[in-house]
């Protein structure tokens, strides 16, 4: 990862990948396995395929635009030194909708710097 200048604000963009199966499939936990539950599992699988493909597409656009990132438990997170407004404009120019990502400006008061590894 590159060494930051620490002069610019830092913005992070998170792309949610998927959660625990019980979070993703309503009624999974404690339910008997029947055709309805199996249909719900198959439907979630199709939805996950689309979600992960889109996350990879957005991630490629971010990396190509100079963002750096790392994987977390349920998402991938990217960061770049720029203002929140600049980041929002950049995402918009890439065709990324606001509801596809979680975006925030990281301040020193948070105590966690994603560049620290």
C-alpha cells in the first residue's frame, strides 16, 4: 500500500458482500427443511451471484481510480485521500449508486486508520 501524505481527508467506501446464512435467508434458523425453504435458498443464491458480481465490478472501478482496499468479514473496504464530496462525485462518475456502498470520511478521532494495516 502506498504511503499517505496525511494532509488530505481520508474516505472509506465499503461494499457489503454477504452475511451469515440466517441473516440472508428469512426463516432459515430452526425451520424444517422443506421445498419452500429450499426455494428460498436457491433464490438467495441467485441474488448473491448478482450482488458479488456487482461488488467485483465496483471494486475494479475503484482500484482503477486509485483506491486501495482490503477484505473484512462481510465486506470489502476501499480508501482514498480525498474529501467526502470529492468521493461522492467520483463514485457518481463511475456509475456507482449511493445505495450500493457505505461511504464515510475517517477522522483522527476514530483512532483506526485503515492505512495502518
